[in-house]
């Protein structure tokens, strides 16, 4: 019988415009992983994990809305595991505005460690919740795309989509309010 400290980890797969993703987490703690099925960000479920889509309905809906251009940020209960430094970096990633990018140096300064650019790069590369925690918005100091668990083509596709949606929102005429 499981002890009170043990929690069941559930997982499921969803199809997205950037490929199949695996979602995993504990339904009572939150989303722990989003993993690409190809590339260095791939993750296989552990034998003790249980497959079930039901704990991930909100995640799936919000990711679908993101890819449709209807959502620019996420409202999910996240439960990543990492060192205090990694958690600080991932928290800083959440503050990068939709459709914008920051350099590794920008993130290092944001976490109060301006000389820790390489460490930020490593923490960024270990982000267990890509897309939702937008590590794809971090680029090299020279503006070039560097490293991404799902591959640089996926990183480029995510950035292009966000810029396209942002541009469309800026050029959309304001709705007139109806007077009663």
C-alpha cells in the first residue's frame, strides 16, 4: 500500500502542431513534465506511471488554445522539480512576454547572477515544462537561436507563431462598444 508521501504519476500523449508531446504529473500536485517525443527533450514514462488523459484536460485545452493563437499565457498548476537556481531561472522565463525574446545574459541578470550565463543556459536546457515555461523565448546574445529540446525548427516555429499572433493583435481594429 502506498504511503501518504507517495503520489501516483500519470501521463498521456497529445498531438500538437510541433509534434507529439507527453504530459506527466500528479493530479494532486500539478504538471511536472511536458516532453517532446523526439530530440534531446524526449522522455519515456517510467514503469510505475499510469496512463490517463483525465488529469490533463486543462493542460490539453490550454495548449490547444495557445497553438490556435487564442492564449498568450497559461493558468496551470505547475510542479517542476529542480535546484533552487533552476527554479529561479524557470520563474524568470515565465516573465518573458509572449512574442518577445530575451538572451541568456538577460535571464542571468533577472535572477541576480549576471555572470552565470552558462548556468542559465544549462537550467534553461533542463526546463521540464517547455512551451508553458517558455524556454523557447531565450536566444543567444547575438540574436541567433541556440539549443532547444524539441529541435531548433520547433523553437523557430513557436517564436514565429507568437510573433504572428502578436502582430495580428496589434493591427486588429478595436471593437466598438455598443451603447444601450
